[in-house]
DNA sequence: CAAGATGATTCGAA
DNA sequence: TTCGAATCATCTTG
C-alpha cells in the first residue's frame, strides 16, 4: 500500500475523533472553528493534507507560496509531530531488522589480513614481517635484499593507494552524509522527518559506504596476494649458488662424508660462509646426500678433488709438523710423526688425538657400502683391513684417509693400508644410508666395541 | 634445443 | 622436526 495513503488514513482515523493521538499529542482547535465542530475540523485537516499531497503537482512558485502558507499554519507543528510519530512507528519494524547487524566476518577477515600484511595499521615497518617471512624461503641474501626491497616498494605502493582511496571514500562519505543531513533537516520543515530518521539515514549511508570500503579492502587484499604469490614464486626461479659457496659446501660434505649431517651451528656457519640461508644449506645437503648415494661413482672424481684439496691443507700442516718434530727431535725416525696435536688444523680439538691414533694404527671408521659403490669397500677389504676400533668422527675419518694418502707422498709415509688414493665413500651402510649418524660430526667416540664393527658380508 | 645439473618443494616416515 | 625420496622448475652446457 502507498505510504502516503496509509499515513493519510491513519492520520484521518486519529484526528477525526478529536482525541489525542498516541503520544499524548492534542490538536489545537482549527482556525475559524469553535473546536466542537468535528466535521469542520476534519474538513480543515483534510484540506491541509490535500494541499500537502498535491503540492508536487503545482508549479514551483505556486508550491513555494503554498509551502510558506502551510509552514505558517498554526496546525503545522501538531500535524508534523503526528506524522513523524506515525512514520516512526511504521519504520520501526524496518529499522529493527536492519539495525545492530553483527560485524561482517568477511570484513573482519579482510581487516585482519590487511593488518597482517602491513597495509593497514602503523606505517613504520609495515609489511616488513610479511616480506621477511616471504624472503626467508627465497634465494640468496643478495637476491633477497633486491627482491625484498622490491616487494616492500610494491607493498607500500599498494598501501599508499589503499590509504588514499580510503581517505577519499571517508571524505566522500562525510560530505554526502552532511549533505543528506542538511537536506533532510531542510525538508523536515515541510516533511515529517524526525531526528531519529535522519540518524537512520546517516547509518544507511555509512553502511553503503562501508560496503564500498569493503570492495576496496577486497581488491587491496587481492593485490597483496598477487604480489605475495609472485614474490614467493620467485623461489622457483632459482639461481645456482656461487662457485665459492658450492666449494665450501662440497668441502664440508666430503670432509664429513661418513656423517654428512651438519649440526645447526655448522649449518649456520656454512650459511654465513656461503652467503645463503640455513634452509638452503639444509636443502643442499639433502640433495647432495641423496644424489651422492644414488650415484657414488659419478661423484668419485669430485670427492677425490675435494679430498686432495683438504689434504693439501692438511699436508701443509703435517709437513710443517714433521719438520718441526724433526727439528726438535732429530733422532725421531720419519715414520714416528711425533708431532704436536696443535699442528693439525682440524675441526675440533678432541679429534686430534684420535686422528693421530688412527693414522698410525690403520684404524678407521667402519663403513659399509651399497652394492653400487662396493669397489671401494672391496679395495679396503683386499687390503686386509679389519676396520676395528674407533668409530671415528666424520671429519677426522676423512682427514685420516686423505692424510694417509698425502703423507705417503709428501712425507714418505708408507701406507700400510695400501695407500688407496681414492676418496672412500665410507659411512654408507648396507641399506644405502649413512650409518648411525646421530653423533654430531665434531663429536667422536675414541673406542668402540667389536660388536659395532660393520660388516659387508650381509651385502 | 636436448640433456644433464641443480636448487626448491612436497610428502610420508620416523 | 628432520630426513629420504620423488618430483618440479630452472639453469647450464654442449
């Protein structure tokens, strides 16, 4: 039903009897009547309402004149309040349904996300956490910093656009609200518009604008997500590590071949040396272990290379030590190697004694090989080694091997073990895995019972 | 351009 | 959580 008609009807019903309408409002006696003439009053009110209803059909000048006349009508305030009240009553149900809607979960999600991404919230450091998190898994630090700053720049761009737009929306919202409020206040002089209604209208406007804001937030979120995914996708765009980094990693790997599991500290150290992240070090070792194990033969040359490299370094120390010992104890035979432990540049001090012991007793870390790499094992076995004794720490073990070889060449050391110059892929067990490698590479057990001797016979 | 090398990711197991 | 294994995607090399 038409609202105006309804109001008319309601108003007519209320005022016809001449009783006070709901709310205790009493109509003053109409002009020109004695107050007892119900029909006359009805007529009067009807006239007024009719004039109001038809005011839109009149020309502007006519309407203005009529409007002024109505405004000055002494019944106007009473009529106005009655109309307001009725309108209020009819609007209650609508308002009740619309008001106090719970905070939109989607809006909250968007807000949270924008806050987390640093788009909303405090300016300083905005997004750096997200960028750092994204960068953590990305390439080398050098690349990181480039991509990181790129990411940050793009994010701050998004942030700036977001804030500009938000401000614009807020400004527009305020302007529009003010405009509507003024308009309604102005119109409230001729139309039954209560302050409550104005309030309601304002809230409607705010709701509309907040839905626009939500769209802005949504598209901002999308932009951030796209940026983020692009940034993270850059991880796949890998770049090979520098030659130096690969060398450092390989050196560590081959010098810890029997236990190529760097500790957290070692990883950090390597990461620092190689200018890569710890997780990259872990990745590298993970890949290296699996690929080495898969095809030991292929890596043999590389192993020899790094063994020789390590050995050269060690040999210098040994040679110096030999010279030193000879100088200090001229009576000591060459094979004696009565050098000071300190002469060895080994990974840890506690390894040195074991290294010396192993060097000259021929004991070494027990290892089994997968069938694919058995040639080294066979060679060792043919050499008649028992491989009993110390479960040598990986670094020591490899140094022993390399030193044995180097010493045999540089210091006239006659390798009783056959002087196998090849870098042995020891440490791999029969199942194709490195034997109990739980011991940190720098920690060794100087002695080990016979029960711990690994055997190839199972293979 | 194809093949191999290599860094990163994913997934299941311990 | 870490590791092995498989796999992907890109880079390098011939």
